[in-house]
């Protein structure tokens, strides 16, 4: 058989075999074979493996993996609370304090600018506003650098000797800046939960419920002793049942949101642009106390109302379709 | 499909397609002897073709190997009609370039440019001559010259064999096409932005920098294509049967594979074959042969699909055309320690 092969064909086959063998064992593996047998300390790093690793890193996926996201979240948790204790904080002039408040809010606003994408959520709620990746170019964040403090004499980190506020650095009182990736993660997780919640509610609870409500003959088949079910599927109790369901569903949603906020440290202020702008207005300028808090509450109520209205609309549409189909038959 | 791999270089020696053959390995393993042997065998088996043996090692040995002086210009080996040798001398090549530049400068008149500032190019020549890697660069220029001749149909040689420098230098030389391509790309970007300014710096002469660079880039690309074509270029690794040499050979092969350069043959030199030599078989030789056998088995295992040629340690130095011819025959037909054992004692003394 080999006599029939030309020299060129033989060389080609041998070349393929060599490639396969190198690919199978790897460069480092082959060097290990040589070095291992002689108890040598020579390096077994292979130029072939380096080349392969260069190729894979250049074509790697840029999106943050779950482990990277968890690391980011851990970093947010581990960021030490840099606020000075109230005992050490000297008294600052109220006018200066108001100005410092403005600067603080500018710093936070700059952080939020980078996160805000403006995409509306599933039900148009403010809190559902997608905080996706902004198209803004990255700008040097001078205020966040100020918030970290001035560098020391050796140029590393915040130096105690360069504190122009005499010990109390109001910038350091700000809540730890949440990376935009974490905000994005927070928003997308929340939206995911909302979508699943809605899907389960609509497909497995509301749809069958609407079917039984719109088919009165079903009630007739039930035994008179089964008062709970009769009450449940009675048209008169439709809104009661729907409200109960909404309360349960919204509670679940807010529980999840609270838990997630604890984990990611993302607050309503970082999510919403309006709240962020309101936070910038110092106390005393507008004659409404705690405007930010009140607006936040309004948004929360709006959110709940939105959720209820969407489900109600769904029920009405399904009811209409089912009634129409039922009448056809 | 199963077949045994011939433990000789007959396929390579009879090859009609190969244009570039590199012979390299760690220092002191017998690269020059092997490259001369390959060149002699190819010239003998293919008498109708012309072969050129170039030494790219700054510490040239070709002249000593053949017992006659070779220079930067190719010259035929005495006794061989179709084999020429060349030893590239970096300082002489730079001097030539310098002389040409000075002559050109003088004919164009002084323009107050950079060349004038550096004293008519003399200082520049001294500076560039001591740059590390200049030897490899000059060897590379020689290759480019031959490729250009080949393109123009003026190629004098059908195959060029390189007796390379020890491993590190050779790898730098082989990286040159890639390095140069990147450099030229960057330089191209610069000249497109700074072209007129650069021209004034170089004395305002009619230097078409962009044109020259593009030409250089094209030539470099051609070289890269040829060096990575397994039918045109191959690298023969030379080693001895010892740990460091084996390790170095493996690293060299892997490095060459990363450059997509074909390596299919390995010459294992200086083997004792002590058990076959009953007459000359001291304790030391037996001990060394035992050590060599250990590494030979590793070589056989690692390089199963390579042409592994096992060459004997001769009793004397392999210098001069006759001795090289006697030694080189074992590259074509593998050495049989029983049948060919006497040959290693029949080398002529070079007086």
C-alpha cells in the first residue's frame, strides 16, 4: 500500500499526523514528557500554547459572566463605608453645606448619566426604566475621583494630609458608587422577574379563572356544598379575587426587589432620572419637605397601579374573547 | 493508512520542489556538518540543478568545513560544479551600502539633510553595524535579493540551503517577515501623514519613501508565503542525544510550528553505537551510549512521524569535501553500525 503512495502524498499524511499529535498532547504536554523524565527545572511553557491562548483571548465574549457580575456585586458590598463618624465631624456652615450638597449630587448625577438608557419597562413604570448601557462616551469622572479623596504625597489613594475640609470630607459621605454594570444587572433581573411573574399569573391563573367565570354552566356542575369554589368563580366576586391576586403578586414583586436592592445596593434614586434630578435640589429651596421621598412614594404607587391596570386589561380582553367564542357555540 | 517513516533524508534530497532548506539547532551539535552534507547530497543526486549554501551564523564555519575561503559573494566549491557557498559578512555588507550611499550623496550634492548631518553616512554605518539582530536582517536581505531574482526569472540557484546560527538567532531571523510587515504598516501610516516632512529630513532627495516601502512590503509578504509553504521550505533540526539538546529541539520545533513552518526531519548526531563496535568499546563509551540510548528512545517516541536520521560520531573531524562526502552518504541511506562501522575510521586527516 505504501509503495503506491508518492513521496508528496506520504509527506502530506505525515504532516497531518504530526499536527494531530501536537494538537492532542499540546506543546506543554510534550515538554513535560521530556522534562519530567529528567527531573529538570526547565520551563514547560510552550510557544504553541501561548499562541493558542492569544487567539482565544482576542475572540473572547465581552459580556460580563455570572461570576464576574457576582464579583462586582461583592466589590460593592466590600466598599467600606467611608462616612466619618458624627463625633469627628466638625460643624460646617449651613451655606457651605448646601453648596457641598450640590456638589455631592453632581457627582452622583454623573454616575447616573453613565447608566441611564431611557428604555421604558414592561408597563412603562419609572422604576422599570431600563438602565441599560448608555451610549455616552466615557468621560473622566472628576467628581467621583474627588469623592474618593485627594491623593497622598506618594500619589496613592486618599491621603490624610491633603484633606481640605479639615477632617470631614462630605464627598466621602456619599453612598458607595454602584458600577453601571451592577445597575444594569439589577434592572434586567428585576424585569426578568416581572416578566416571569406576569407570564405565570396570566397563563396559569388568570386564563383558567376567566374561563370558569365566563362559563356559568361550570358552576352548575359544582355541588352546593362546595361554597368556596362557587364563591370563587362567581362573577360578583371577580374584582375581589382579582384584587387578592394582585396584592399577592405585587407583594412578591416588591419582596424580590427589596432583596435584590440589598444585594446590589441599587436604590430607586440610581434607577430613576427624575428622582436623581430631585435629589440634586437641596433642602430649603422648594417649600415642600422631603420632596424626593414624596415623589418616590408617588412613583411606587404609580407602579402598583400600573401593574393592576395591565392585569385588568388582560382580564377584560380575555373575557371579551371567551364570551364571544362561547356565544358562537 | 500505515507506513513506516524512512529514517533518512532521501525524500528531501531528491525533492524537486524545495527552494529553501534551513538547517538549525543548538550550538555545537553539528549544524554546519549537516548543512554541508545535505548540500553535497542534493548537488550529487540532482546534478542538473544549482545549489547555494549560505551561512547566516555570524561565527561562520563554512570555510573551515570545506577547507577553502568563502566570502559574501557566492563561489563554487572546488570539486563541485553545481554547489556554491556564501558567508554573509554584516560589516562588509554595511560598508558596501555605506559606500553606495556616500557615492550617491556626492553625486547629488550636499542637501543639508540627515545624511550630511551624520557625516556622509559613515557614522550611520558604524551605528547600524552594532545593532543586535543586524546579522539576521542582512541574511534576510540576501534572501529577498534571491526571491526578487526568482521573480524576474534571473534566479541562479534552484535551491538555497541555510546553515543557521544557534537557535535564538535563527528564530529571530524567521520572525523577521512578520515583524517587518507590522513595522512597514506602522511606518506607512506615519509617512502618509508626515511624508513631505520626512523627505525634507532626509535631505530633500527624490526619495519615494512610500513606493519603496510598498515594494519592500510586497517582497516581505512573498517571503512569508514561501517560508510557510511546506512544499517550498523545510527546516531540518539537528541535535544530539542528550537532555538539553532534546529539550531545545522540541522547543525549536514548537516555535517553528507556531510560525507555520514545516519541520519534518531531525538529524541526531554524534551517536556512539558502542555495542556494535567490539574493537573500540571502552567503559566510557559504553556508559555514554547507554545514556544516548535512553534519549534515543524518547526521540523515537516523540518524533514518530518525523524522519529521524541517526548519524555516527566519527573518529576524526569531518572537514574537507572528501570527508563530508563520506559522512553525507548516511543522510541518503541510513547508517548501519554493523555494515558501515569501518567508514567512521576512514576519514582523512586534514593536514
